[in-house]
C-alpha cells in the first residue's frame, strides 16, 4: 500500500469541514482511490447509504418523541442517485418527485401512491396521468394546473388526490413573496368555490396543504404552519378531508467544524472586497458583497455553512413554537389530528457523499496565479450557492517539503473563463503533481447533480455506492448506481 500523504487545504485561515469516519477511511486509502478512478474515470461520486438511513432515523425519532403523526419525503431533486430512493423506501419514508422521470423511476423501484408526492414546478400531462393512475398526491400551484388535473382525472374516470401550495405569509408585518403557490389569504375561499361536487374541479379531492419557503427562518416556517393549521380547521368544517400539512424542506445543516473560522472568513472577505487585504477569491469575487462608494454592501450569497441550530434541533424549534397565548405547533397538530410532512433534501444527505477528481495540469496564468486543472467540470460540483465553502482534501503521490507551500485555484474542463471550481484561494503544502487527487467532501446535497450537464460531450460522473463498511474496503465493495433496480437492490 502506498504511503499516505492526505492533507486538508488551508492549514491556516481555512474552513474545516466536518467529515465522517467512512470518508476518512477512503481518503486514507490511496490505492483504493487509484483503483476506482482507473475503473470508472474522473470524477467519481461516492455514496454512503448508512449515513442517509441514520439521518432519516434522527428526524423520525423527533416526530415520535413529540407524539406526532408524520411522514418524511426525501426531496429527490437534491441528488439523482437511485440508491437514495431505494434506501428511503427501505427506511419507511417517501419520495418527493419533481419530474416525470423522478416519479416513474420511483414507481419502478417499488414506491406506491402513499410513498410519493408530485411537486413539480411544471406539470405535464404524462406526469399528471402517471400520478393519478398510481394515487400519488399532486401539489397544485395555480388555476391552470387545477383545470388540467381535473380534466385528465375526468377523462380517466378517476379522482385526483391533490394538495394546494400556499404562499404569501405575513411575517413581522411583511408579506413574503414567492412565485409559487396560492395566496394564503385567498386559498381557503378558492378551494371552497372551485373544488367539490357540482363545482368546476369536482374530480379533485383535497387532502392537504403544502408550502416551501426560501431561506432558513424558523419564525417564517412557524408562522406559515400556524396559518395552515387555521386553514385546515376552516376547510374541515366545510367538509374537506384535509389530513396533512407539508412544510417542504430548507432544514439547516452544519457543514463546518469551527464557528470562528466561519466568522473570520466573512471578515477577511469583506476586507478583501474593500481592498484592505489581498484578494482571497478568484478575481476578488465578493460572493455577494460589493464595494459601493468605498463601503462594502450586499450580503453573502452562499449557503450559511456554519449553523449551531441545525437538523433535528432546527425542526424541533419550529414544532415547539408557541407562547402563553397559543399552544405550541406540536400540540395543535396533535389536538387536530393533522399529519405533519417534511421534504428534506440537503439535511437527509448530510455526510452521505464525496467527490474525487484527478489533477490533469498545473499552470501559471498571466497574473501569476497557479491554476490546477482537474478532470471534472463546474457543473459536477455546482449549486445555487455562490461558492462551496468547505476546504478540499489533497492526496499527494510524494510528500511535501518544508518550504513548498503554495496558493492555487482549481479549474475545470469547460471552455469557459468562469469554470473555476472553487472561487476561494486554497493554500496547499505544495503544488499538486499530475495524477494527484482532490477530494471534495459532503457534496451529495445539491452539489453533485443539481446542475450537472454533458456539455462538450463529457460523460456524467459515475456514482458509486459503498455497499457496506468493510475493512479494508476494496474496489469490489462499490456498485455503480446505474445498476440499482428495485426496492430490494443491495
């Protein structure tokens, strides 16, 4: 076995990620990584299903402890691997589908109507027909969708199970905008006037309410839940059999080991944007911050990577919201017999994946900056966040010397100036050599696949599922996600 030279980038002024033992085991085995890259190419995504199952259990225990009727739906859009769908079903939770392919694949893998929900932003006839045929609740966003679903249900001689997406909640005196959903102030009267026997949408059976809020505010979610509880009570009194409220996702996770590193990074970024220090990002990109009349304005346009209240505790704060004037949300849900549903993506995928790529070249650009080219592209590690603010790990073939420290940027394979994989400058103990490896950790949630393309004709990254925590791990202990079929897949 090769001698290990695996180190984290940015020994100082870093953003140290939390990593799991299974990740460390793989990074400690360069022969294994060489074997996987030789067999599957670069980059590869490695998936750990047991971590996913543990995250499911964590949320399930919270609901159980609060005495709530609940259902968890894994937001499949966060990662396309079928292994997560199979594990979701095996763990007794459902799948939130946002396209016809996501829906049809989930059904093919053994999911039934009770296991699924269709929340697609654009709903076409094929996916609506598929949902109706399989008794999958469809979350409605607008009148055109109501008309189409009702028309198709009538033509099929079926009843369509539907939920209504709600938005426009007023929090701290401000009405929160969303392009999705029916206005919270109008949705009850809309359902009463349009849904039911002898009404325009008589083939719709309203079974729940749904919302999904941008951002990560506990208060906003709590207010929205209280509003929806009131609507459910009102509609039930009118004879509508609403049984659930689905609060979507957006449950914060914590990526980083140290609060002070997160705070120091923010301060240093502001200083660099203002010109008070050397740039710490490519092209002095402010990642949302801008210099306006000599002052730094705007806000950081990235995910909030450090969060003391996260995961289960974040959700617990929402459900325990209340004061002397009102019962807690959990109490109201119990008393009214309302099922609480969530659609987590990122928070179920926390600590479940890593991405590994091979170094192809090193060069100095015209500004004297070292650019390290990796055999991958920007779409294979990209989300809506302005940058992925976790330090990468390097696996060196030969050890660094004492005075070899160097600052680099990692670049990708697209013929675009902006294909810079991490906008942050990364300090390494030495310049990587060709065939050295770079490991990006905790990438399963919204990083691996959310924007992945095959531009330039590049192959998609291979997604490899670690089938068990073997010791030692070998190449044979991984299966390609493409090989996973139905519910019983290993």
